[in-house]
C-alpha cells in the first residue's frame, strides 16, 4: 500500500514538473517578425505610425550604436514593423545570408516595397551574428546614419 502511494505521488510530481518545463519560454528560438509583404497585407495605406511610437523611436535613437544585439534594439525601440533577411549576391543569384534588417516605418503612402521619397522611418541592419552594423534614418529630421569604423556604407534601404 505504501509503495502504491509513493508511486502515485512520484507520478503526480513528475507530471507537474513536465508541465512546467513545457511551458518555460525557449530562449534559443528567434523571434519572428512579419516580412514586408505580410506587413503590407495587414496594414492600410497611406500608412502612418502611431505618434507615440514615433516619439519613442526618435527619443531612444541616441542610445543606439553599432554592436548592439537584436534584443537591445528591441528593448529600446520595440518590435520592428517588418524584418527581412539580407543575402549576398553571387552571379545575379542570392547565395548565403549575411544579415537581417529591421524596419521601423513612420510613414509610407503606398504599399510598394522599394523606397520612395515620401517614405520615412528607420532601418537597422544586423550582421549574421545579430549585432547592429549600421542604422539608417530615412527622411527623419535630426537623425544621422550610424555606422561603426569598419562599416563605410550600409546595405541599401528598403523603405
């Protein structure tokens, strides 16, 4: 009788532990952000970001620098509107992934992928190890491009 109760208690204990472990967040899984096409599908145009979001991003721009991690950028600016992988081109074909870009849009009159003179926002470029290599404000007064000493130029912007 005693061993039956002990086995039942052990079974209950292991079940509870299993449920707790399953519910723990997984820190190794990268966060998934929408692609531009998903953002465009789910947004209305002309697009204008919430004024509080724009204020947060422009206010925290001065704490950004090259070398920051994705987590640090997210902690300062919030989640991007969309993200995209950056690939090296080889003979007109995309080859290996060399990084990721995050786009924080302020305004975008039309749902076109390419940058237009009337678009505004910030694009953050990360290398393959998810560290900032450059940050490009587009049509945002008072903000300058941020690059490190080894980064003479950033990839082209998509906003």
